[in-house]
C-alpha cells in the first residue's frame, strides 16, 4: 500500500506568508492532481505556540536566521510562522483536502523545533504518523510539500529510517534555495531514498 504525505502546505510557506518559499504556491495543482493515485493521503501541519523558541522574536537581541542552541541542538531562528489557529497556519487556499484522511501537527512543544512529520528534532516525541501508516499497512511513502530542504527532507529521512520505501517527489516540492534543494536530494539518495517526478506515478 502506498501513501502520499503532504508536508506543511500552509499559508506562511507560500508567497505572501511570513516564511515564504519561492514559487511554493506552484505545487498546489500538482499535489491535487496526484492524490487520486494513492491508497492513502495524509498531511502534516506546523502548529507552533506563540512562545515557540525557534522564533527570533522570542530572543531579544537576536535576528531572523541567527543560530542558537536549543534543546542541545543547533537551531535556526525563524520569523514567527504557523502560529496555532492563525491564518498563516491554515492550509493553502486551493489545496484539495477531501482525500486527506489524517492531519499530523508538529512543532507544538515551545522548547524544541520539529521539522519532520514523524518526530521532533531531538526525537523525544513521536507525532504518531509512523504508527498510523504502519497500522494501515503502508509500505511505500511519497513525500511532497514545503520546504524541500527542511520539513520535506526530514520527513523523508525519518520515513527511510522507519523502514518505508521512500520517494521524494521533486516537482511537488519547492526549496528556500537552489543549493539547499541540491543538498537535500543528495542526502536523500545517499540514505536510500528515491527521486521521482509526478509524471512517473
């Protein structure tokens, strides 16, 4: 059984949002089109409290994109984004959610960030996504969404580690930078993931 994981297709990550991925809105029709090719569709959603420690605004004297140590790990400081219940955290207008069977929210603990849809960055807590997929008999996962070199990559890497045959849909994700996208693809294939485009489905 194969599942599509739609990662963080939220307002703050597309043009006009507080942490916009260039051309991030372009993947919406691609993701809508391919959903019918999957047995199961799930989505992840960044869902931060206002006091989240990955926000630069919660560190006086620090700037966006500075790095600090948070929960023992290096942490990039981001603009406030995907705050629980606010417009920026909502799914992008035009995203067809009708086939999405479950939504897994992440980044809810103010003390640690969570790029992956499976675990927080310290792997202290699980979102339940892995158990859900295994409980449904999923063996293959196809990962898409935003941003390519952060939440999409980390979700794909955790899927590989959990034993899923993992595909990274290159035309159904966008990156913050070209260099980041290149490095993400290299890291994924090195770990055993596979690259493909939606026309190959």
